[in-house]
C-alpha cells in the first residue's frame, strides 16, 4: 500500500495529540480576543510554520510502513516519522474545519440564548447622569432640634414601604476624638468598585450607567454573600414574609421602586432612581429639616438640598469632604462634610437620638417580624 | 449767581440730593465702571476665562484689589437659583480673571457682582459629550479572565472525558492498537455480546453534557468586573442630563373592584403613597392630600410643585385621576373630614 | 505458607460478608439514621415554607450553622484525595485496604456539603439562576464549578478501581441478592473480564485520575475559603486563607477516615487487613497536619497581634477571652494539641487512643469552622453594638439531619458495594509474593517462603516454620 495513502482513521489516530495542541493554540487565540478572521489567520500562520518545520525535519524521509507502538500518546519520534506532506495537509485541512468557526462560538451561543449584548443606546441624548450625594454633617443633629426620630430615615421607610427593621439610610452616632459624639446618616454608598456587585453569583446586583448599584429581587437567590462583602452594613435581607402594608402588594415589582419587598431576597438604598429621573429629589433629601443632605450629578457638577444649589466639586473641596473607609478602595459616591451639627446649634455632648419607628397601621397577613 | 438765586433752602436741597446721590449705589462701587467679557461660545468640559475690568468711574484709572463674585444661574431637580462660583480680585491693571469650567450644555448665564449693578454675561455651550466617566466596569483585558477560567476548567473536563472514553474501551474490551496477540483474544471476547449503550458510555455522555453546561455558563457570563450593563435586564430608562421623564407607573398587580379600591392601588403604583403615605395620611415628606378639593388635586397633579413631579394627561389619565380622588374622598371620610 | 489465591479467597469472603448477611443491629441503626434524616427534612420543609426567619440568623450575622456545615463537609471530602491519590502517587502500599472507605467518604461528604449550601439559600427555587445567569467572577460560581468537577472526579475515581470488585460481586453474589441488585452489579461492572487489554485501559484511566484529582481537590477547598477571603471583613481579609483551609481539610479528612475505619473494622471484622499499623500511620499524618495547623494559626494571630490595627482588639477579645473563648480553646487544645500529645505518649498510641484523638479533631475542626464564620461576621462594621447569634431548633435539626444523612449514605454504601479494594489488594499481594520468589532465587536454598508471609517486620533469616 502506498505510504501516502494512509486511511483517515489512521491519520486521525496518528496526529491526535498534535491536533489537540493545535486546538489549544486556537482556543488561546480566541481567548486573547482575537476572533473571527484575524484569529483564523493567526492559527493558520502557527500551523503553517509548524508544518514547514516538521516537513523539513521529516518530510523527505520515507515513513515507516508499520508502526511499532500505539501512536496515541506514543513518542514524538514515531510521530514525526509519520508526518509526510500528505498527512500534514490533511491535518492542516482538518484544523481549518474546526478552527475557523471557533471564534464565532460565543457569539452564536449568545444569539441562540436570545441574549444580545446591549448595543450602545440609540438615543438623541448623550450625557448620562452620574448621581452622587453630599451629606453636610455640620447641619445634622440626629433631628434632636425637631424632637423626632431622624426624618430622613422616616421618609425613606414610608416612601419605599420598608419592612421592619430595615433602615436603608441609618443615622449612626459616632464618637469624636476628644469628647462627645456626632450624628452621621449613612445610606448605601453606591461604590464605583462595589464589593457586593463583584461577588454576586447571578448578577442580581449590578452597577447602572448612572453609577448607582441596584438589585433585582426577582433574580436574587438569597445567598447573602453580598451582605458579607459590604463593608458598610447597608444591605438588608427579607428573612421572612416582609411586614409591609397590604397596599404594597398591589404594585408590580420593579427593581427601581422595590415595592413590594420579596421574601428571601436582599434590598438596600437605591438613591430613588425613579424619582430623580422624573426631576424630583429622593425622600431623604426632601425630608431633612435642616437640609443637610445634597443630591447631585457629577456629570453637570451640580447638587441641591432642596433649597440651595452648589457645585459639587467646589463645595466638597472647600469644606474638606471625606469618604467613609477610604482605605478599602470602594470609591463611594457619598461625600461627607465634617461636622457635628454645630451649624444648627448642637454641641457634641448632647448625645442620643430617638429610635426609628415603622408606622404601618396594618401589615400584610402572614408577615413575620425579625430583628437586625 | 446760581447760589443767590437758589437761596438757603435751595442750596440745602441740592447738597442733600448730592449726598444722597453719592451715598447710593453701594459701599465701594459708586465710582467704578466694570466691563465684563467672555468668549463667544465654548465647548463642554473646556475651562474658559471670564474677565472683568474695573475702572474708577471718575478718574478712569484701573482699580486694584477689587473683589468680584461670580454666580451661575442653574436649575436642577426642580430647584432654580444661583450657584456661587467663586471670587476673583483685580490685579494692578484692574483686570480680574476667573477660570470657569463649562459643565452645562445650553446657555450659561453668569452674574458678576461687586461692581455696582450686577453684570450679566450670557453665552451658549453647544458642543460636547459625556465628561464624567465612572470607573465602574473597566477591566484590563475585557473577558480575559473568563477565557482563562474556561480553558482551565475545559482542560480538566476534557481529560475526565478521555478517562470516560478509556472506561468505554474497557467495557467494549477493545485492545490497544497494534497488539496482534491481544487483539485475537479480545475478538473472542467481543463476540460474547457487547452493547454500546452501557454504563460507561452513558456516564461519559453525562460528563460531556455537564462539561458543556459549565462551558456555556462561562461563555454567557457577563464580562465586566462590576457587572455593568448586565445581560437580561429590562431597565425602563437611563437618566440622561437632557432628558425629561415621566414618573413611571409600575402597574397594578391585581384587578381591584370598586373605584376607590382601584384608586388605592394607583396611589401606590404611581408613587404617591411614597410621599403621602399608603392611606394618604401624610408623612415626613409631604402633607396629606385627603382634605384637598378636586380642583386643587387636579391642578397640583397636572402641574407639579416643588418636591412633587407632574403627571400629564398621557401619564395619568382623567379616569385614573378620578379613581384616585375617589380613594382620597373615602380616606377623608375615614379621617373625619 | 498460604498462597496468594488462598489469601485472596479469604479477602473475598470477608468482603462479600456485608452484602450477604444483614444483622438486626444494622436495621436498627439504619432506622435510627432514617429517623434523624427525616426529622431534618421536616425542619427544612418548615424553613422552605416560612423562610429563613425560622433560623437564628440576622442581617448582621447573616451566615451561621449551615455554612459551617458546608465548609466542614467539603473539608472532610479531602480524605479520599489524600489517601487514594497522594499516597498512591507516592507508592505507599499500606494505604490500599483503606482506600475504598476513603473514596466513599469523599463522594458522600461532597454531596452532603453541597446540600447545605442549598439549605442556606433564601430562594432555593431560583437555583437555576446560577446556571443561567452565572457570573464567573463570583466566588460562589467558582465554588459551584469546583465542587461539581470534584464530585464528578471523585465518583469516577471511586468507581474505576471498584470495577473489578463489582465484577467479582456480580459473579459471586447471585444467590444472596435480589435480581435488581444483581442487575446493578452487572451494569456497573461493564463487562469486566480481567483481560490484559481491559487492565491496561483501566490502569491508565486510574493513573490519569489519581494525578488529576489532586489539583482539583486543592482548588475546591481553596475556592471555598475564598468565599470568605474575597470579602472585606477584617477577620477574613487574609492571604493565607486558601492554604489554611486546605490544610484544615486534609486534617479533618484524616480524622474522619480514622473514625469510619475504626467503626467498619469492628463491625465487619476487618482486623486482618486494617491493622494497628494503619492507625499508627494515619495518626502520625494527623499529628503532622495538626502541626501545620498550629503553625498557620500562630502565623495569623502573631502577625495581627503584633501590629494591633484597628479592629484587632475586638476580634482577639471575642475569640480568646470573651464570648468565643470556650470554642477557640477547645479547638486549639482538643483539636490541635490532642493528636500531637496522643502520638507522642506511647501508652496512648493505641487504636483506641488514636480514634479518640480523631474524634476530638473532628469536633475541634467543626467548632473552628463555626467560629470562623460567626466571629468574622460579628465584628461591627459601623458604630453599633455587636449582636449575638444563637441557632434555633430548626438549624440544629437540619444539622443533625445532615450528619445522619452522611452516616446513612455510608451505611447504605457498605451494604451494597465492596468495602475492601479486593482487586488492588490482591494485585499488591501478588507483587509482593513475586518479589519474595525472586528473593528466594537470589538466595539459593534458603526457604524464605517457608518463613512466612512477608511483612514490614521481617523475621530473621532462615526463620522457623510458619
């Protein structure tokens, strides 16, 4: 039998390992992002060089008519002796059959699954808002001056129909160096390097183009790794049937309103995206009696607390704004101006604030209550 | 001659009038003239210079060390007013230069105070795109990590599938290629009846399916570290600077029977309950609308108010408005008027 | 002097015993395990209906007993890797009798561990989201991939050397077992006839798997540790978590193997094959791993304690002095020092002593998983008072159900599958025998064979009659 007329199955078995190597090169090329035509060309180039080298090394020698060992996993010498030009061309051709379409596999899978990667938004508008907050602690006294539980928290609870005991924006009392305390309202920081988003296994929490971190409670599986990852304690879990007013169940759940809360999922402050897009301010900004919280847009560099307007960059810089836990590198969108309520007449020694209440007259039947 | 004509009272009147004229017009600015200038137009993101030249009105000499305050007129989230941009002092030539970064598209209106009457500059900014880019979602080589994971896991599973194939070979009892003596013996064994559909093949098939599922998971996975623009989400809209949006209605989940019942539902789904309370009883953010008249409710809802968005005919039609009012009337009755 | 075939016949008899006869004790034990597992499932059904509010977890301590059990069982699963793979690669012949049990434990522990992750989910009905929407950047997805791969690999690795034994069950057990069971053996034995071709393929498959499974196993517990280490919690933000968890896994795996080995040895009279030597060697390995664990713990605490950064004081206080002190010191003294002490003191170096040490190690390691999870979450992130975590009866029930399920699977396995690796042990015995024959040829005339079965404590040359 003519040595170059080796059967196809023999050829396959002979060049098996080498073919696997070629495939790995192809995959690596695809992995490096070189897909489609450039990828095919690259792999052809690699194969062609390999074929040329091998042909020069062994092509002119007469190949053996019998094979002493099992070539699959056999030694390289035998292998090389088996590669004549015909075999090389067959190998080349076979690889082309498989390598070429390889680069299109991911795209094909995406199309098959019906999930197209979103194209750039076709919109006449070009500038996306970049929401941020500035909280002026010189004006925050924990609502001591109005003798009520903190109103920012109360408005948020009422506005989002929060189940007890969630406080998305929570007013903490922090000890100052020296004597006394200060009040510091802490909403979700909407980090630009969010630890919660990085660890979510199903992508239920995500970074929106406006810079907000949102949660889709209809995708959340309730594994709570995001709660372990958040360094600011700003994520809350619906341990049981959430104790919300029955009216909440009249609404269709939407991830920008988060009404009603769904059992077994995670929730948090969302910077009220539905409201600010419609041109009003979030609940907490509207409710603060001292107008201590500013809501703004980093794109236009403007912020307001409901009464005054400021330039975000100038305002923060002028008053030496800081961010929480800067050393962690989370890059939050909430800036704090240091103070302890002095602008509304509070001295640091006046400690204590009233506890938050959840004012529902009636809660949905079957609800549970839990503690933080 | 003039003085004798005016007389004592006339002179006094002129002197008083003179002092009044001198005293008016501000503390230091009564004798200054201020000329302000700005470029014709600017591009977004550019830092332009606003110059103001102050001369003494009487002598025409440049005034040094005069303080001028610059304001910009803006509107944001329903609040309109002036932002204080900063101050500038004039130099020995009487020129004050203020660096101003253009962050807004449209007409900029700059007010400069400190030179008597406030001077107003106005110029358009029409060119420009996104200025602030969030660091979220940026990775070094997009998707590279995913491919590395896919390759490693893929390699391991390929090896396991090869093992599976070896086990299939065991079940078929096929000899390794090229060994003549063994082949004869196994040929005898083979005729004893082997079937393709045995455990080993099925197990290998299962492994192939599982491996395929894993690879599919990895390939479909979103590529950005921070899950930006995630696949499969239906967000109603992104907030654009230039856009004007309605407050979205998220829809009633159930069909409620009576008008007031529907109104109660709409009160929640349109976001009214957020500020006004589920029972329209009022909250920290907004007062109770229960005691308001129909006309007042209609007017405020259609036109909006500071702190309250407006709902046009298309967003909240008259039928729905009536239903909400029916709910408010019922609540008013419950609250006792 | 007994020939290899006689020896093999005796081994086969011992191995067939559990499959042939079932005692009343066995049924009683099985019933007990089923009862506990059933109670655990009832508790879980309550949890599914009402949500995780029935547990003692809260927003501030959002993981508890379930994650502890998950980490613990994935850790135990490393028993198989060490014994079967690492020791096989290093040609340690003594491990062959225990290799089957080790691989059982691995597969069963992985199943139980994976089950506990699902128990911990708030929305288990959405489990499919992990497959459909999975993000490869997430430590949980790494975990899913690694555990799936390891489970498949360990089941394959359990199955491969068992094929000849299943064939022998198929051939010999027909009179004692029901038809479905016999059919099962026939299917699983995949036509094994013992031909050299089949042996070659099987041998190669086993060789590939034994090398492949080591990096898979290391990666599994590393990614489990990264579920904690990829967060910003101070107690977890440590670079050595991966190594620390893998060492702990191997450690607890050996201990579990010792315990299971001791039980099965007593119940099925395997004293001839599982000798005190096995306990001794495993005991030494366990003590060595205890040393590694002590080193790892000291590294972490000394480096943190020297610097005493913000937050370290709270962590040290709660762990060494206040609320969790009993747990930590039980783990350190009972779990880490006990095995070393027991292996040093000659009088305690008995089977009973080593098994006791192993029990302490298992308990200590469970406690260690518990306080790693809870103390890590308990340190306050903001100015609030730390909360406490107390598991409820639902959590304890499901935990007990998990342990019972683990024991139940092993109990059922032991009844259905060969507990001794007959084929491997016989092959090894044959090799040793052939070595002895060669040895005899070298020393012409010396009747070495008559001097008895070769073992690791060889008798003097030309020794007495067998």
